[in-house]
C-alpha cells in the first residue's frame, strides 16, 4: 500500500539525496576536507560480513566519537572501499591527484563497555559516480551494478573488475583480485603519482568528511522535518497537493498604502502599485498570487525579467510588513536579485545575504558594525516621504490617467466629426467639426498629458524608493533601541563554532523581532543552516529561484521555513543532474512503500518546479512572464517558435537593415574526437581575436561568451584562451567559456557557439545536444550577436535534430525584412509621407511587444512610435495606458496623435515629433500632400 504521508515522503527524499551524493564528491581522502583518515591493514572483514562491527583503538575511537556528535551537520563519517589511484587529465582544473574510494558506506562509532566500535550501514553502499565520470569512456551511462550487495565476496569483486573494464580502458583492475587482502598505505601513496592510467586497488579506510557548501545541513534539516510535530501548509501543498484549513486573515502591519483586502491565507493582499516599478499584467498577477496561494508558480522563459519580478515581489511583501527569503541553487541567481533590489532603491545593505564562507563573514562583519554604532547615524533632515504624501501622489496619478483615457475617447468622437465634415459639407457637419476643433485646441497636445503622467510616475517611484529606505532604517533603529539583545544573540549564534552550540543559541532568539529589523534575506539552499534555524513558517514568503535546477530534497528545508512559497523557473531550461541510478531509486521507493509505475516519486527526473506544477490545483496560481527583453528578435525567434508557442513578446525589436542580421553561421573543417573538436576550437579563438581587435578599433567593450555543449571542448577553449586574449581583454569583455550549465541565468552581448559535432559524429552526441533544455539555453544567451561554428555541412546534419532545424531557420531568415505591405489608410499615409520628407524613416503597422504600432519612426539612433487616434478605420481606436507602459518597459516612447489635432495643427505636431527624434527643424515641411 502506498504511503503518501508527508513525513514518509520527506524520509524518502532524504534517502534519495543521501544516495545521490551529488555534493559529497571524494577525489582525495588526503584532502583537508577529510579528517582522521586511517587505512585498514591486513584483510577486509567489515564489508565482507566477516564481523558485524570493527573494534577501534581507544584514542582513535574517542576522537571519532566526539567529532561525529559535535559536527552532526557539518561532517559525516565514512567507511571507504576499493580505491582509485592516479592523476586526472591535465585539462581538469585544480589539483589532479586522486586517492578516492569507488564505494563508501555511512558509518557510526558507538561505545560498548568503554570500548569503541565502528559499524556501517551495509544496506546503502554508495558509488562515487562523480569520480567515475572522469574515468569512464565518454557516452557510458551505466546503472548501479547489481553485484554491489550487503556482503561483498571475491566473486563480486571479479564482476566489478569486468564491469569497469567493459566501460573504460583507463582503469587497471588487476590488483582488485588481491581482495580480501588490503593494499598497504605506502603502496597507495606511490600509485597516486602514476599518470596515464588509474589503478583500482583493494583498500579500505575510515575518514571524517566535511560536507560541501551546497549540501551542508540539508540532510540534518530533512531528518528533523521528518519527526517534526508540525508541517507547514506550504510543505503539505508541495508534496501532496493537499491544502489544510486556512487561517483567519491578519491585519496589515504596514503604514504603506494598501487596498485593505486580505486573503484567508494569513498574508496581506498585494498592492502592486506600491512599488517603484512599471509592471506588466503578468508581473502584477504574480505579486497578487504570492499573497493569495500557499504555493504559486512563475514561469520565466529566457530574458523575460524573472529576477526583476522576484525583486519587485520581495519589495511588495516588505511594504506589507512581511518577511521574505529568496533562495536558489547557486549564488549567481540570487545575487542578481539582490543587485536589482538595491538598484531600485539606490541603497546598499537593504537585504541580508547568507551563503558560503565569504557571505557568512560579511554578515558577521555587518552585525558587528551595526551593533558598534557605525551604521546607526541619526536620520538626516531631508524631506520625509510618508504614506499620506504617497497616497496623494497615487491619487494625482489616477486623476491624470482618467483624464488621458477621457481625452482619447473624445478624440475618437472629434475625429469622426472632422472626417464627416470633409466627406459631406453640410451645416451640421461643419458645426460639429468646429466644436471638435475648438475643444481640441483649447487643451494641451495629448502627448503632453502622457509626458506629465510619465513625469509624475518617475516622481512617485523615486518617492516610493525613499519611503522604503526610510522605513527600513526606522525599523532597524527601533529594534536597536528596544531589542538590541536579540541582534546580539543572533550574532552569537552565527559565530558559534559547531552546530550543537549554534542550535542552542538559535533557540534564544525572538525571530519576529529579528525579521522586523532584517526582513529580506537572500541565500543558497545548501547554506541556509549557517544563519537560520529550521523553524516552521519562519518567513511569510519564500521564493525558490531557478527551480528547474533544484531537486526536491534540497528545497524542502526552505519550504518548511515558509508560510507561502513561490516557485520560479522554466521547465524548458536546464534541469538538475542526479547521479542516483534508476535501480537504486526503485529500491528506495520499495523501502518507503512508494513503488508505482507512474513516475510520481521520481527523484532523479522531477525538479521542485515539476512537483509544484503537478500539485497546484488552480491554473490562475501559475503566471507566465511573456515580455522578452534580452535579445534581438532574430536571436530569440527559434526558441520562441519551437519551445514557447510564439507567446513571447519581443521588446527589443527595432528597425534595421539586412546587414544588421545578428545570427551567422561560421563553417569549419574540424573533426569531433573524444568530446572536443581541435580545429573548430582554433577557428573560434581566431575569430575571437579578430573580434577583439574590431572592438578595440571602435572603442567598444561588448561582453563576450563562448559556449559549447561539450565539457571537453570548453576545457580546450579555456586552455587556448590566454594565447589569443590578454588578461585585460578577458576582464574588459567579461569573456566566459562554459557549457550551457555554466551559462544558465547569464547573458553576453556576443556569443560564439561551438557546436563541436561533425558529419561523422555518432547519434549519442546529437542525442545530447538534442535535449530541449540544453539546446534552448545554449541558443538564448546572446543579446546582440551570435556566431554558430559548425564543422558539418548543414544538409548533412540529422534531419530530426534541433541543430538541423536551428541552422536551417538561420539560413531561411537571413534575408530578414519587414512586411512591405503598402495598405496605408489616408491618415497614416500622410503622416508617414510628411515625416519622410523631413528626413525621418517610417514603418507602418510595426510589430513589437505583441502589438502593431501604427507608425514607427527612426532618426539616427532614436526611435519614436506613433499611435494614430480618431481617423475612421483601423487607426481609429487608441491604446490603453497600460500598453503605453509596456512600450516604456521596451525603451520606446509612444506618441498619441489625434486626427483633429493633425488636421488643425499639423506644423506644431510635426515640430514636436522632430524635436523628440532630435532631427533638424530647418526647412520643416508640413503643408504638402494634404489628405483633402
């Protein structure tokens, strides 16, 4: 019978995470992260089941016993067997010496009659897969061998030798046959220095290993969650889809303007107008969903402002008096969010950054300076922006927006009167046209009203930024003056030397007070335990960024700390990598009564993004960000069509000529071999060198990325780079060479894409780059230019591959041009004609951001869009103000031009448009080519 209880699922995912062991990579037991390492002598007796536990020397056993109990989260005790010895290839970055176990077991030291014994968990032998990836032949993806059992015999060792030899000729397994006799430590030390092949020897050792930064504390937190008396609603919703009874709403604790509406979930209802940002409809809905649903989701395709949305979400919750934690799998993504928050406010130290040793050190220093008085100077007497003044500004904005809409509606009616008078010269028509002219000319040009709205918007956003900064300082001063002891206790807790001491100090802290002083936190999933206790619903909102890269297990401790959780990511971008074998996962499912055939409990292939999508009950809890800001239209076009059903509205689509096409194929004559293509790499470097010289001649410093799907190719390119670029050039152009995994969440102005494959490449290589997530990330990192280096003729690529489709789409679209349909209406035609006579380029019905603009104008490097209003036909209606704001986010100004104003003040209108474009007014022409 299936056991779908939350606690059983937590235990299951913890076991998967432990067995997966992605973050406990052992390459050398002599490394500083491995302590108290001791090799066994004589014969192996523990893993062979000859004895149930291993007696230890008293002093050694006492040392291990104390260490395992003091550092429960930081370190783990292992019993290691079958050591791989030698050196990694020269392309491997860092130290290359290898002395690492092929198998290891979690171990524990116990006391019996004042004697110390070591026992191991024989049910869970763990294969050191990260190490084997370097040793096995490329393309081998073996399952966990069945012969690795609870008791390993000489026959099992023979099978192990055959299994490894069938997959790699780099491993010498002959010395395995000495088992159960063990190799001496002196022989092990000598074999580490041999280069050219690995030796796998019969050896066993005990070592205390420090968990890597990415996984430290996760196993400990999951263990505590599994026995917790209370599980938050967010955990239940995420794991099972079951929603608990909702709590009564609480009153808003903020003095900021609010709608006053609150949802039954306990979080204050969102007010997206309260933050200093222009938001799309999707972004506004994301903010509303965060307060409304215990679990909601934001889908963020490449370049759609995902990090900006998260920053806005954090600020909006802060203004509601609530606490926010933003977490991700790596530092890069959360750092971007922090930078955006501080850029919006113009203030540093607004967020609390937790993470690895460097961030932990900064947090300690910040708290020390804060408590020492260095950061608590009295508020200056600059103008204060209170909630009342913000409310007045908001009301003024609303009046202007209503005025703009009313003027646009009247412009349609006035335009109809003007047109009818031109069509039928009756007294009544002339009278209505006169009234329309009189009313229009009495008022300012409609663009001036829009310009005033834009001005007031900037003023309000600036005031909101000041208000938020002042509010944070006031909260901090209040806590320092009335609850200073709480900050001192927190400082002592994060300075604790071990986990047991830290846990006791965490218990003395009043967290609502602490989070009032420091309400917005950023960190990585694996490092939360450094600075935050495992306390249920510690934060009002937790945001999981880049969720497709997050496995379920490592995310659960963050979700446990949340009242509500927002899952952010894109299932069409890269996923996390699991080394857990399918067979091992099946055994764990059986152990925890979760065996089924539906893939419901598939740890290996289901990210936390997938899990949230599966269990969210209401479609409105999911929002897709659909405005793409990163790339030129041609650079995102393939992914938009292939992966996103053409739902992305390209916000960088501007007029250009055919020579500006940003995608190019660079033919190469290279050959793919052992994961790399030497000639193609040289061609990439030569091209880079030429590009750097061109950039220098033009005084440009465009950022440059070099991307290849294959790790060995990126290592070759990294090795070649110093020959073709100076350190200053690498720094100024931010040159980065990585696989798609290293570029996820990043972008560059120029991308050089080394596809590596040739016409003889096997199906395996194409299957890898044919993965939609890998390919999508690879081709969407460029902002301005992308060069695809290809060692195959396009028609020789496999016709079913994504690479074939991509290359042929480039060739097909290279002669890019706008639709030259000449079906202008009369109003559109005359405006276009007169602007052209004044030296301004124009395009009609120009597509951008999911809409068509009546006219797009360009002069030099400036552009202006014109919304024609009031002339009967397609251009009669007007865009809603929200659409004007969309164009503003795309960096485009929209000029509303009414037909009645054009007919009666043509010269004034032309003059204003020319001024906005920065064109010359000399010889301004406005009287030619009238409509009638």
